């Protein structure tokens, strides 16, 4: 078994691999990331893809952001042998959209193609992702930056498929299957994810911890990468315990 767990970063809704160079507090740790498969509307298939990317590892930590947090959760409830800890930020165990109106709007947006997708769906989605703290982050961020992220990485068919996956996935009844140290990272301002999402994760996963990062929004992994990475690093060294994760026997 390797001496130190590999941090496996699972992409958000855009599908783009993480920019690991921004996570400087974690730079000393083994890391990897990947791109989500396209056109997939089933969270279990995304979990299969994540499982394929860790198949060669016997010692790893899943770090999932937003949609990627649900993918990490979907894999974690399978109790894979090499999993040592779980980190979820801006994540959810089941449908994160609490507003019936916005849920219907997301489904309509998921069917948009061409100019409607680029000009309407992505602008609306970028607005939902935004927070008043984004421009004051370590990397100033705007709604235009979020839209560019999706324009460059997310075909309309994949956007629509992921909407379907997010709205139908439900792991609430399986949260008690997670037996590894778990950290839930929550932004202080989030218009996209329902207020109860973090509470459901925290109460459903025994021994899990939540940290709220003050003056951050849903895009905090992009706007505050150092703050985000320090929270993960603190969890790994002080909360979970590297030695315990490395040598724990299932």
C-alpha cells in the first residue's frame, strides 16, 4: 500500500478537470483529476467513470465539488476498498433544487440547444452560480467567467443530461454506508443548492464534519482556491489524520 493517499478531484457540472495548480496548500500531496464523460444522464454511470480513474489506487481520498460531490458520494456509498476519506463541497445527496419553479426552469434549460443554450441557458445558470463575494476572492470571478467555463467545456447535450442526473439522483437512504472520515464544505452564500443539502449530508453520515467558508459563494473552489485547499489540508492532517487513513483496515 502506498504511504500517502492520492487526492482524486472529481469535476463539477461543467465536466472540466480541476486546475490543480491553484490548490497550493495541497501541492505536496499526490493528486489527479479527469474530465467527466459526455452526454451521461445517470449518476451511477458517472460513479463508474470515477471508479475507473481510481482502479489502480489502493489508498485515495475523493474530493468532489458541486455535481462532482454527488458523484463522489455515489462512489463512496459503494464502500470501495481504497477509499480513506471523502470531501464534498457545495454538494448534495438528492435533488439540490428546492424551488419547483427553478426545477422546471432547469429542465427547460436542459433541452435548449444552439443560441438558446449559449445565450439564455448559460447566462441564467451563471447567474444562479454567482454570489456577492466572487469578485473579492483570491481569483476575482464574474458571471461571464462562469459562462465561459461552460462554453469551453460543456456541450448542450451534456448540460441537459447532467440536469437529469442531478434532479433524479438520491443517495439519502444510503448515507449510513459511508464509514470513512467525511468533510462537508459549505459556502456562506449559495443560491443554487438548497439550504438543507449540507444538513442532510452532515446528519446522514456518522461522524462527518461541516465547515462553512465565510464570504464565499457556490463557485468558491474557483474564487477562493487557497482557502478551499487549506480547509481540505486541515481536515486531512488534523481531523481525519493521515496515519489513520493510510493504515486503516476495512
